[in-house]
C-alpha cells in the first residue's frame, strides 16, 4: 500500500463518489440506531490511540492489509480508525458495512467479485479492487448496530475459526471503549455543570 500507484488509487474523486449509489439495506430500527449513535458523540472526532490500536491488531490477527472501525450515520460510513486506506469516509450507498449492521454476527464475503451484491460496487469493480471483506457489528447494550470493525483484502481470503472469534472479540472491545468514553464524557459534563 506504500507505492505511489497505490496512493493514487486511494484519492478517489469526490464527485464520482457522490454520483454513485447502490442499493444498501436499511435496518428496521434505523431511527433508534441513529439516536444511539448520536449518544456517543463520536462522529468527526480526532483519532484516538485505543481505537487505532484495536484496528492495527485486527489487521495483524486477520492477516489483511486493511482494517477499519466504521460508524454509519444517515448518509455515510465514517472511519474512526483505519489501517491501509487514506479515505476518511464514503457514501453509505457504497458501504459494505451497511450489510453487516443488518445482523448481529460476523459478516464475511470471501470474494466480493463473485458476489452479486458487491461485484459492481466501484471499490470492487474498479478503484482499489477489493476482494475480501469481513465485518463484526458494533452492538450497543440496547442491541443497536452503530457500525463495524472490519478487515479487507485485495485478494480472496478466508479466516480461521480463531480469527473469526478474535474479530468478534475485538468488536466487543471497541464497544467497551466507546461506553467508557461516553461515561467519562458524561461525568465531565456533570462535574462542569456542578462547578458552574
């Protein structure tokens, strides 16, 4: 991913992304899911070491060049932490992770070029030509899927049973970190309100 050719591929024209839409599923609890996401007050925040570490670990353990912590809002998927890509977000209409948040288990596509749901997606058919995807949903205590912890490769790929378990475990670790972050933020607000 460090070659100049690879770097050029990452710089996708914004206009091209905005004009491209694919049908992605929308959860039945979308309104409640978006409200849950807002409670964490994390969208568009700066990188944080704990999340970066988890993403690097996911890439290493799953032996993939790309790993992402993805949060999905109404119109986009935003990358809180990332390894192997330069993009900060993509339209939701292009999001592999939009399929992952429809379930509560690991979602794996060994070869996206052979899967009709993804074969024509620009990230598969052209652009970076992704082939493998595995995503673990980030599930709140009230069962809302905020996004995913996912790994991606440019080659068809398989995960061992241990790698699958580890990816799901790391998604739970992401949620633990998100909960801790939310609690500390809420306490800080309460403390500052009391002092004032």
